C-alpha cells in the first residue's frame, strides 16, 4: 500500500512501442500536472486496439523507465487493468489526445472501485515528423522496402 506524501501523483498509460517524440510530449504534459509521474506500460497480451508491439514489453518498460520525466514505470496487469491503478492511487490519470478510452466509462469504473482520481484528456500537439509508431513504420517501409521488392522478381 502506498502512503500519501502530499505530492500530486500523475498516472499515464500506453503501449510505447517504437518510442518517439509523440510519447515524450505526452509524458512531459503528464508530468507537468503533478509532482510524481508513474507510467503503466501495456503488456503485449493486452494490446488489442492496434497491431501487436514490435518491441517486447520488457524492453518498452526499460525505455520508459529511463526517461527523465518518469519517476516510476511498471507493466500493467494481464488480468485487470484497474488493479495497478488501485495500488498506485493516482490523483490524476492522463489520457493522450489519441488514446481510445471512453472518459465517461473510465470515470464510472474508477468511482465503482472507489479510486478518487481526476481524468485529464491532454491536448493534441502540432504534428511533428515521425510522432507516431504508424508514421515511423510507414517511413521504414517506404524507404527500405520499395514496392518493386514487395512484388517479387520481375520476369
């Protein structure tokens, strides 16, 4: 059980596959809302809303843990996504502008579990080059796997 220190604890969550500037902006915005930033990194098995991560959960956790704005990072629960939230006891839970959470349903579940945390949807940021895993993958495919290679040898 975590003891309250009077500090504002912020919780951010995500997959963090192919760590990029968009992730850094999200975590910096989250950290700016409080005194301590705890990050839950999604487990490979729980990523169902997008393609399976390229980087393993252990490596993603290691990368997020190394970021200077992150005070602590943990892997999420394989069974109950709210279990680590109950243990962390955040004051604020941040959602990225593009995260697919229904804020109303999230608040209802938090209330049901008696988790008294404010939910904050962060603002989007100006588009930047390669600020999403999808953009990085598309660029790699375009530059490293020309279409002629994908079609096989020419006759």
